[in-house]
C-alpha cells in the first residue's frame, strides 16, 4: 500500500513539472507540438525562419505563436506565411480596417493568442479601445465608425451564416470596391487558418499575458 502511495505521489510530481498553461476557467492546456530550439533547426526550417525574419515581421521574430507550428512543416509554412504577410501588410485596405477584420476573426474563433496580439495592433492602427472591448466581449461595436461596423457585420454574418445578404455585402463593397472585397476575404481566410492552428495546437500566450477570453470547454 505504501509503495502504491509513493508511486502516485511521484506521478503527480511529474505532471506538475510539465507546467501546463491554465486558462481563465482553470482548464489546463498543453502545447501539442514538440518545442523547437533555434540551434537545432534543420536546413528547411532554417530557411523558413530566415524568410520570416527578412520580411515585414522583422529580424526579432521568435519561434512562438503560429510560426513555431509552421516550422514542423516548413514547405507549406513558406506559403502560409507569405499569404499572411501579404494580407497583413500589403492589401489596399487601410491598416485600421485590416486590423479590425483580424480582430473580429480572432474573437469569432475565441483565439486567445490572435486576439491578444492584434488588440494592441488594432489600437495602434486607430481602432478605438471601446471598440476593442466590445469585440472582446462578443458585442457588436455600436459606437465604432461606419466603415468598421460594416466590416464587422460582414465578417460575423459570413462566419455564422456561411452567406451574406445583399444589404450586408453592399455596405462593405461600397467602402472597399471589388478589389478590396477580394482582399478582405483573403484576410478573413488567412487569419481563420491562423486561428485554427493556434487553437488546435494550444499555442500558449506570451509569458505573463492574461487570456482575453474564458477558454471554452471541449
């Protein structure tokens, strides 16, 4: 009996040493991919990291967030990161509207990492803090400018109904034009993929960050 008790205590200690991330509801999430060390990257992984750092994200980029996930499949990682970089930095949408779109996608997917990172980006781009708070709470941003509200309504309706009404489409298209609508859908699609990656692999928030949402039970 004493031996079994000792084994149980040893197993408990091993579990504690793994230090899983605890969410705001107390559910423990473990990162599902093997962590990588930069010095151990193979040539394909090193090539992807160099491509990331030489682009608009800058040379300080680390192996965290979605980028650490893409390192496990560097060939497709090149394509994903190139699309994401274009959608974030090079479309015809004003940065304020593209960040509003990214933030809305992050909230719809309850993606802790995505919303944490892009809430700050959105505010720096000119999205009002109250709008960010409303989206985080799952409320339509009633006091947001008309262009932000049109994009928010478009993305939410498309996500929930898998279609958009003529009225909802017209509000967004009047603002963005045909090119902008295609680019908006690329942003939504690219960041939906990012959110799926972050959520599937339980990518942890940066050290010391507070989850913006309660983690849903699964």
